[in-house]
């Protein structure tokens, strides 16, 4: 059965190469529009990557890539107030303008200093709907995840 499916898929690929509807990012022969798009993209200036210091830190069991001045939403932290500073010392990786330090399991002496912007932010409501057909059984439940918004003040490595 797999061989037949692959055979039909390869036929579809051959047919679509002529019209370039299957993979518009690839250069197809005989398509003036696509070759024009490729040259147009080549004329655009390429942005240079600015190397800044970033770190990958573990906060409440989740990993985040943080940079100085970036605001992130983390799982709700109890007993924090707006405007207070919080330090996270479970730094797993630090990149300082190209020099990468990988911890085993954490980088020693590295920490991330954050300021709490909003101690309680509620996410969107998620509806959980369970139903068993022909049994007249329906269950509807809702859930809103709670987050804390923090702003990264500094990454110390």
C-alpha cells in the first residue's frame, strides 16, 4: 500500500513541477513568475545579525531564551509583587557575542535578573468538550492558564 501511495505522490510532484503550485519556494523550469520572484528577493538587502548576549534559563520547569530588555510570560509565580526583582540561577547556556558557554547542567556563576511587570496575567480561555455519541453524554469544561509577566533587566555570566 505504501508503494502505491508513493507512486501517486511522485506523479503529483511531476505534474505540479510544470505549474509550480506544489513548492512555490523552489525554482521550477518554465515559470517566468517564479524566476522574477527569485530575482526580486535577491535584490533585497540582507539584514546583518547583531550578536547580543542571550541566555537559556529554566524558570518553573520551562526553558526560555532571554535577552536584556525582553518581556516574557512565565508560569504563575506565587508570592511576587509588581516592581520586585527576581533572580534565576538555573542558566543552561550563555552566548556572549559568539562565545558560547554550555553548562553541565548549569553554567556556574551565571544568573538572570528580572523585574516583575505584572504578577497575574490570565491567558485565553480554553474549552474542553467531551462527548460520547449516541449516549446523550456531554461534558463541557473551561480553563484559563495563569502567567506572570517579567522583564529581563540583565544577564550576568
